[in-house]
């Protein structure tokens, strides 16, 4: 009897994917090379079925080595330039958008599209993060962020309406501080945000997320779970932020006091 790990390691599509990967890395298949038909590849790689070739190609697409072009075929993909995205508390304390500031530092124009829904009941895991009851009303905002008009990351933000209801900042993308960022908006209504906690986790993008980000489903990404806290220690906002790994690495800037504590 073969265990699951051995069966997975011996899967024909993994063997074929490894052989294809070798052709890409040794230059046999250069960038822009159009792969032969699946039937031809199946014969080349040991008379395997087209379904095996399809699964191997899908794996390499998810890993960023191949790309499918509708109506044209599958091609060797040019490596993406991988940039560093700095998560910086210093940028959070300015009235301008932290995202625009970060993209500007890279010589890129940052922008986004957003859709807010008020009076959205908090899901159980969101309520737990925000220290409220499940079903308490929040403003949920879904974001798509762009750099030079190319998709960069996705974010879903939740803010308790008990904090912002009836104020000019109830909608993050409406009113006089539209797009200014959580810290500046909360300060406008007398809420002082003093710290943020972020937990990064590896994940893979589902079909809908991948389509929005212009990558293949299953692409590796970083999921950042963020919570902002006020000076009383209460959560005022939480968000799930998705950043594809093939285009961006995440770095954190940690500010240190100039006076050492003895």
C-alpha cells in the first residue's frame, strides 16, 4: 500500500512539470517560447495523457513560469520584476494616503478603486478581531489597489459603525478625508490611533482574487491580517490584505526610540 505522500511525489503530472521546468531553466524553452500542443508534449514526456500535460502546465502557470493566452496557447513567461512593499508606521501618520506615498517612493503612481457597504453585520471572526458582537453593524470596504494602472493588492476593511456613524468619515472613500487613511480619518473625529498589529500568513489566491490581480488561480500570496488600535487599546478597524508573492515582497520598518531605556 502506497501512502499519500509517496503517491503525490510519484504523480505523473509532477514528473512532467519538473521536466518542463528544467527546459525553462536551462534555456531550451526561452522566454516567449510557445509550447507545442498537449498531444505532442504527451508523446515527448513518456506517452502521458493530455490531462497530465494540462495539470503540469497549470502548476507552472501558478508558479509564474508559464502563461496561457486565450485563443493562442501556452507560453514561457518573462520573470516579473519583484519589488519591495514597505509597511511603515511613519507613513501611516500622515494625512496623505500611505499607499500612494509608498508607490511614489518607488517612482510609481498609486491609485485604487473601492466599494463600501454600510450597515454590514460583522462576521464572527471579524467581530472577534474588533471586540464587538457578531452581527454588530460595520462599514465594509473592498479595495483594488493599482501601481501605474497595474493591479498590486486587494484589501477588505471593516470599521464598527458605533465609532463612525453620523460623522463625515463614516465612508472611507467619501467626505472631506476620502482616501486619507484610517489614522488621519479617525483623528478627524477625535479617535487617536496609536498602533497597528499585522499578522502575515502564506496563502494561495482563489479564482476571483486571481482574476482581479491578473495572475493565475493558485498563485502564492501573502495575507496580512491588520488591526488598528486607539489609545485606549480598543480596535477601531481591521482588514485582510492580499499581496501576490511573484510581484512583491513584504518588508516592515520598525521605528526605534532615540533614547535608550535603561
